[in-house]
């Protein structure tokens, strides 16, 4: 029987007559169109993404991943890789091709003596936090517990611990990687060091990471919460925020945001997290943030780190439509603040927001080029985050994000954050990799010369 393939802009489809062959090679569940689980399995966090894979393989382990890669290579099938499925650009799924789904590979192993954590590639931040917390440890990860560790780590990884301990990618000791020929390699400073360099900030271009070994740090409780001011106070609050955090100790991370309250009230919010041992010192460090103007809410208390890690989950839950843009700024000037505030007036759907992340301290401690993560030189990351539910609003919400991004361009320092790149922004990948692009292409030619892994923030060999 001849092989039937449907050509799409995404690549070759899974040939229907080869499904039984793939089933015979793996232990995991193979889900195909028409099966009971298909509609649920193809959905990801961002409801704006609506793709129809030819098959979805929920892998049981590394052997399944290797077998799936070899099968796809044999039949020239497009492959996408799903970890947590939280990538805003929807690169976890593809039309017609094979989704290698790691979502059942979520085991976590903590060694409290060495303060290291082995996490399978399909784990979520919340999985890691839950297991490390019982040992009084934490790994520097992101700020939404539903995020997958794979995409976060290979794209950089900013969170509450980054100013003290560096981004997630700087805390990878070792990884197990299945490369484009299906071989299984250890990537570390001592084994395949070029591959190790590349996965720490180079996205999923070189293989599928089936497990990471991370450094962990002593941490049980933090001082955190939210300070909310009226939206009208935004110019004053953001100026005060800038001036206060400029000299803040690395134990304190504060995000600022123009967002909406649960009742639809437009707010200017500050979200602090103090990870130091001395909580009284933390209270004094945070106190000035509560006195910039007349706050509507001051909700600060000591809490388990796991609670802080999941505090923003409700705002970024599944089922909403999302389109993100981002820009790095070297300084949060008065003119930049005024532009941010002005652009916030275009947010018409409660749930949308503009987020300001402070990216200093240990985030900048490694020299450029020590690993593939290239965005270390700037102090602020501005994220434009429209969030909506009605397909009829797609055009307007995407247009707002693009217009606000254009308005910020005069203040931008160049580059972009890999983990915030939207579905239609493949050309901005070059900016995300910056001066590391040349070496990344060399590594790509070594480990994936045919660009087998291309449904990602792609580096063409």
C-alpha cells in the first residue's frame, strides 16, 4: 500500500497506515483523530491555538521518546514536543504531524544532601515545588505553577528566585537529551558540553530533554502578597517602584503590573516576594512600596513558598486566548513609564495586563556567552499580555499588543524574551538569541543537521 501524506505548511502528516507500526514500538498511549481522547489531548493552555495533529503519543519514558523520534524520521513526519503545553506561541502542537507528549513523565527525585533535584521533562513547576518543599528546598523556576519546566528552562526562566540565584537555565547541572537520531545523551559541563551549553537557553532546537538535574536552595517560607493602588495612580506608583527597587537587595523581587481586580476595577499592582531568612528585614524593604501613594489593598504575609508560586495561577489559567509581546528596557525612564500608562488605556478586556519584571542581581551574574541564554544585559522586561475569551475579539486584542509594543520601541534596548514569543513571531527568534546565534547554529548542525526539531523557536542549521 502506498503511503498517503497530507502536505501542510507545517510539514508531513502521520501516514495512517503507519499507526500500527508506531503502536508496536511504544508503551505510551497513541491518540489519533476520532479517538475519544483526541479533542482533549490536542488542546493546550492557550485557546487561541487550534491545531490538529495526526497523532499524539503520551510517552511513558525515554524509550518511547527515542522510538517516536526514529519513527518520525523514517517517515519524514513533522514533530512537535509537548511538556506542560504552556508556551504562548502554541509550539507544543502541530497540524498533521506527531506530538511527542511528555505530560505523563513528571517524576521528581530530591536529594536533600546534595541539594539537587532530578525532574522528568514533562513536569510542571508545581510538581517540582511540591517535592522540594517538604525538604525545605526550592529550585529557581517561574511564577505560574502550571508552567512546564522544559520550555521554561530551555528558554531562560525568570521567577522569584532569579535575582538571588539566577534564571532557571543557570541552575541546570545536567540533562538527559534525546537527539534527532534517537540517541540518548547526557549533557553536562563534562559530557557533551556543547549540547549542555545549547539547551541552557537555546530552546528545543537540539533534542528532547527527558530529565533535568537542577541545583536547589534552602527555602521554606517567603514574605509576599500584593499591594494594589488605583490605576489612576500608575504614573506616581511606577516611578516610586522604580526608585525603590533600584537599590533593593537581591532577596527581594517585585513585579509591577497594570491589571484588573476580580470585580473589574483597573488597578496598579506591586507583587513583592522576599526570600531572605530575616522576615523583619523583608518587611522593612517592602514597607516603602506601601507608602508611594494611598493603597487600596496591602495584603502581605509570610507564606509557604509553594503558595507564592501558585498565587498568580488563577490569572493565567487554561481556556483563555492569549497573545504576548515583550521588550527589554535598560532603564524605566519617566517617558517610558508615561508610555506604558498611556498604552494601558487600550486594554479593554479585564484579565489583560502589562507586566514589568525587574531582571537584575544574579540574573546578570553570568557573562554573556557562558550559556545560550543571551538576554542578560538589561534591567527590565516589559510584557504586554492581552487575555480574552471571545474569538470575535482576536483581531482587536492582537492589534493592541502590537501597537503597544511599537509605542515602546523608542525605549527598548533590543532583544526579546524567548518564552514570550507569540505564534506569528518566528522572525524575532533571531533577536532572542542575539550574539549567541552563530554558536547555536554550529551546535544545531552537529546535533540536528536536517532541522528535524523545527516546530519550535527555530534555529535553522
